[in-house]
C-alpha cells in the first residue's frame, strides 16, 4: 500500500481533533512509518502548524516551497529555522534524524560485518556525499574479508572537479593495511553518469593500488538517483 498523500480535513482543524486512527503519530505507531506521506512525517516533527493551519498542511506547504523532501532537508539549518512552522528546535530534530539514518546505514560496516552486497556500499556513499555543493572523493577501506576498516573523504574540489592524487590514496590504503577499497565521488550537478575523467582516474587508481596488492572493488558515482557502479558497467 503506497503512502497517502495527505488528509482531507480542513486546515483550520488541529490534528489533535482528528480521529485517532488518522493522526500521523498514531498511524506511524500502528502501521509503520512507511505508510505516512512526506507531509505527515514532517508533521510529526513540526507538532503544530500555527494559527489556522495544521501540521500536515504546514508540511505540504514546505514541500511545495522547496520542491521535494530532499531539497527541503538539504537546506542549511539556519535557512530552515527561519521558515514558518519550523524554528531551531524542530530543525535540530530533523537534522539529527538524518544523521541517525546515516549512522544506522553504516552500523554493519562499523561492526566489522563483511560487505557482501556492493549496493549497500553505494547507498552508504550516497548518504554521505549526495547533496554536497562541491565534489568530494572518498574511499572505503576494507580488509581481506571485505570488512570495513575506515571511510575517509580524501579530496574536495570545486563545483566541477576534484583533483585526485593516486599517491595519497595508496598512502592511506597502506596506513589502514587495507586489502581492498571502494571508491566514490559525487556529481553536484545531480547527473551520476561517469565522465571520461572518472573512468581515467579509476584506471589509474586500480593500477597504482594493484602495485601494492590492494584491489579496487568498485567506484560509485553519486547523483540524484541510484548510485552508478563502474564495476557493474564492466569498467573495473
């Protein structure tokens, strides 16, 4: 069953006056968070929408203003705090929830569980890099059993490119005694299609790391949609 897009109650009616089975918080506890629309999830953080507007209506208005949930949540905290119906306390809770999601995704990696699903690594790179205003090149270092040793953002670039130095990647791999590595970088444009330069640096890194016995398992390009895997393209 897909999430509902909103309630039909009048915007002047407070959520606390809605039937209990239709209130966002009660529905979340009863049916699960996945059953709530974006506006209803926001309403749980907002609490009250203000005079004459319920929290769900306020959530819809915020989504309409920013165009999407992602665009809203990627706003700087100080910008969001100035929006009607939000404020520093609510924005702090929203940003904390986002960080909890990222840390939950990384929990298996941090516990030393072997990485058997490459897509999970791509999702982790997405959470860490997508939405950044500049290009960032990062590495996930793994041991011989493909358990995570460390995640590092090694190079920060402009809006168009990051200058990647194979020598530094090799140095960090040796410092972690890594046996394998997964690479990732974001495209601030939102287009995850690998460029010729992306393929070139991947080949240079694969060759340089191969000289010290470190295998490059994948290179993810992060954009607006699903991460693009160079390994799946057959380019590794």
